[in-house]
């Protein structure tokens, strides 16, 4: 049986009704990973995956419950799973073994998931193409010569390439949504605080969230409910009640107020995605939604704000990698200063170093007010403009990216052009609002383009309802 | 616009506890200038009326400060490249 053709929800049913065992399913996907090794999406298949699947089968036999009982899952290489290496795809943490579980892993295990491996990523989640991994580049699942997107490129390719039914990524500026868009799958960056970040290696703590990556919208809604909730170890995680997101999917959108944002419409002009984007908006109107003209005056400053705030936080978060406590220490360091400098210089890749330097620049004396504080003030202004915007509409639509996945190696020499790949996704991280991508059109060479749906904080249910409606009724063309 | 020169890049590498060859340092110059050019857009925004608030998140819901089981010393030291008698080990820092 070709299990990659089934959705997560179908596989959950098949396991429950004992049409398939977890061992069969897990063996199948491990064989798929081996078969598609050239994609380099998975860094490690955990050696205990099959024994965990057998344990799940015993639980299924005993009619025990678990929303993911027996389901194989792949996690991004920056999410801690006790006893397993978590390297952030960096030489620095190559041999780092997690000593405790992240909250998301606890939640997966509590529901009976079988975590089968860890996915390749841009080193420390910094990048948009998974070309910055110390363990080699990952290839797009649909076109071997193109990037998978990033930083959660391995996680996206794992789902799109049929290596697992669901994976976890993290999204600091678009790192779940952009690779999902490039590989034609569904991914969400939830509201900031919806999912606990405890046990996820920090890059820019005030911006990032874990997000599930799936083949369908319903699969995604199912996963978000499992992963969400307050953690006592993460003060920034939210106590807001976790919805049953599947129930929020009603199959109709009458009366839904869709915001058509002036600045987004201006930004897409001339891009590959422009035509289908405008078409889908008009189609939604025909389906009973109300279109509302809205504006976010400082929208275009979000990219600049991000490349100040994110490196500033990264600089601080990566300060802990000193060659003393974690994993790597330069062998020829003779004193403590040399341990710091040599270990960091040998352990980090170029993009990580670039962002640490940039972070130190915006935080350093003389520039702090002009850059960091100014960016934080614009962020506050943008949040106020967003409050105003969501009084007028329920969701805002945007493309996820301007065009299909770009060719491997084509943007490596120009960091700014790489950074601009996130121009449509970054706004949700700056605002802390939820944002989902689903495939909705085909561009060059029939490769997928993603549509992004954003809503006010904790309105993931509204997003899933609209996304599911589009997935089931709009013809991808 | 702030112009990057070699001295500035060297200052940042020192603040970052990173060391580069001259060639690498030079390669950062045009890259940083391009990045700076992009982020300088923020200067166009008027933020005179905006006040910063710290801390940004709500800190009145902290869990009770109570001793509880934590990682063992062994677990904490597991990932350290060099340990000695239950401690992180580093080269001698003070002169004899």
C-alpha cells in the first residue's frame, strides 16, 4: 500500500480500525526515507522508531486511546527529544543529546505518536532555503534542482515527498509557511504563545512558534489542537482556551469578512502570484464572502524591522554557545577567551555569523536607539494598525511567496535577495498573529504557489474554516 | 546612511567573539552595506508618539518558587566537552 497517499486523519482511522499496524506504517515510511535519501530531508532516523511502533501496536490492541497512536512523525532538528541528538543542523551541536523533552514532544508522545526522525534545516533556523545546513542541502520534493525553502525545509520535504504524514517545523519569519508553499503542502504559524516553545532551541524568542506541516487543512487543524496549550515552563505560552479546530470547520463562508489589504495588493504587482491571487479573492466574493478594503500603512517596514529584531535576539540567544557547556570546544584553545572565540568561529556557519554580527551592530552603543528601539516602536505601531484592521474584517489574504521555489544556489551570494523571500510571511511574526499557507495555484513548471490566510490572535478556527473551504471548492490552476 | 568599514566589521567580530580571515572580513563589507540599506527604511517612519513598554509579556502569572526535581548534575554535564569532578572544566584563568 502506498501510505503517503493517505491523509493523517485517514491513517489515524486505519490504525484505529486495525486495517494497518503502526509497525507496517513506520517501516513503510522509514523505507521511503531510505529510497528518497537523495532529497536529504531527514538527518537521522531514530533507531528505536520500530520498537516504539511495536509498543504503539500493543496499545492499539489493548484499545488504548491516543489521537496520534501509532502515527509516524518527523520533527525539525531544533526540537528536543530526550536521549536523541538535536543539532540545529550545526557543527556546533553535532553531538548534542537532549536531556529533556520539549513540550511539543511531550504532547506528541502523550497522544501516542511514534517520532521516527529529525529533519534537516537551515543552521539554527537562519535561512530561507535549507542551503545553510552543516549536513548538506535539502532538495525540493517536486523539483530536485530547486530549493525546498527554509528554514524548515527538511520537515516540508518530509511531508511533500511522502516520508511521513506529518512533521513539525518552527517559524520565526516564515520558516514553516514558505517551505510548505514551495512544496505544495499546508502549514501554520500559530498565534504567538499558542504552542509552548519550551525545549525548542531559541533563535528569536519573541517571534517564533512551532507549527505543524501536513498534506491537508483538516490534518493541520487536528495537529494544532494537540500541540497547543499553556506550559508551566514557558511564561510566554498562553492560557487562552484551546479550541477544537476541526469543529471550527463548517464548510461555508457566508458573511466572512475578507480584508483586501491595499499594501499587499500593491506588493504583488508584477509577481508570478498576482493573477491567481486576485482571482481567488474575487472567487471568494462569489462564494458569499464580503470583501473589505483595509490598510496597514507601515506594512512594508516589517521586513526591515524583522532584520533588526531577529538578529538582536539571535545574538543574545546564541551567546550561550561558548564551547564550555554544549557540545563543541575547539581543540587548540589555550585559554578561556580562545575557547569562546575558536569554538564559535569553527562551530557556526556563515549565515549564523552574519546574523550574530548584525545583531551586535543594532544592539551596540550608539546604534541601539536608532535601530533596535526604532524597530520595536514600529512594531508597536503596526500592532495598533492591526487592531484597527481586524475591527473591519475577520481575515486578511496574501500570497505566501511571490513566485515558485527558486533554483538551488541562485541567491546564495546575495543575502538581501534571500531575506526578501520572506516579505509576505514576516508580518505575522512581527504582529504575533496566526497565519496559514495552503497550495492554491500553479506557477512556472506547474510548481505550487501558496495562499496565506492571516487572522487576529487566537482566531485559528476562522483560518481553518476558510482554508478548508478553499481546499475543497477552489480549483487549483 | 551608516557606512561600514573594516574597522567597524572588526569591532563587531570582537563583540561577537568570532574570528575571521581578512578575506572574510572584507566579504562582509558589501553584504552589511546592502542589509543596512534595507533596514534603514525604518528611518522613514514617524514614531514620536510611540512609547516602548518593558517587559513586553505579562509577568504576573509566574509559577510558585518552589524547589522541585530538576536535571541531575550528570545530565547537565553530559553535553559538555570537558568536565572534572562534577564541574565544567576550563583552562586555568588566574596566574599562579
